C-alpha cells in the first residue's frame, strides 16, 4: 500500500473516531493561543489550562502583556516549568507584535518564527487554528503515529512536517494533527499502544509487525 493511500485511510479512520478535531489548549483570541502554546512546551495542556485563566485575567490584551513585569509573569506561570525563559518570550513576543505587526498576530509561518520562543510547531498551530490555512503541527504524538503508520521514517519535526504536507489533503492536514494527538493519548501510547482497539491496525506498519 502506498503512503498516499495509508495517509488517506488514516485520515478517514481518525475522522470517525474523533469528529471534533479541536486544540486542547483554551484561549479566546490569537495572542492567547500563542501564549498558551508557548507555555505548553515541556508541559501538559491540562496544566497550561489551569494556569492561563489567572494569567489572561491579569493580562487580557497584547498591550497588557507588552507592558507586563516579566517577574510577575514568571510567578503566574511558575508551575508550567522553564518559567523564566517562557515569561521573557511571552513579554518579548507581545512587544514585537505591537512594534512590528500593529498588534496583530502574523498569519505566516516564516514570520511567526521570528517571534521570541516561537518554533514551527507553534507557528503551524496558529496558522492552522486561527487563520484556517493548511498546517502540520509536528508534535510528539503526530511524529510517533506517522512513523508507526509508515508515513515517515524520521523523528525530525521539520522532515515530518514536509512529508505529511505531501501526503495529506491540505484542507485536512490541521485537523489530522489534532486527531493524532487525541489518538496518541487514547490508544497509540508511546509504551503500550492498544493496537487491538485501533481501527488503523490493519494497515499500520507497527501493528502489523508486532502481530506477526
């Protein structure tokens, strides 16, 4: 079976299992999603969602974050880990968005990655979820599942992103990534995948190999 066919079958299977392909990070506007995504690095989405209500209540706008005391932001996000660097990045990105982009979060990956602390994973999430453009958010779940399916043979996020852009329908790629995250949490665990309950087991390279 060709990779293109596997990708399309996987997309349909995940769509049936997880019809609501939504980001698990909670945010009310593009900048809040950018902040939440930065906080999620080396931290669970559940933890981020516990932290951001108080953070966004105190700093509701981009301007508020730009004017914020970094030390105060550190206190509010302390439990997310790596809080000092994250606080500097958040305040820095707010200032850059105001100074360079008129207070509007950019809608292009290459531009977003010029912001402090913003890599391609974060940029793809913003471009896909906020602006509805084709995006591939190469997080650990997507990378693991894509390798197991045989769609890619690399753990390099950029290479995974580029390969999946070739294989997935552009209009489906962003939702595919969200569904992969849900599937990784529910069934395709890193250590103990529940292949017997997975609708993709019949065409999954990993499942086929372990059941030989």
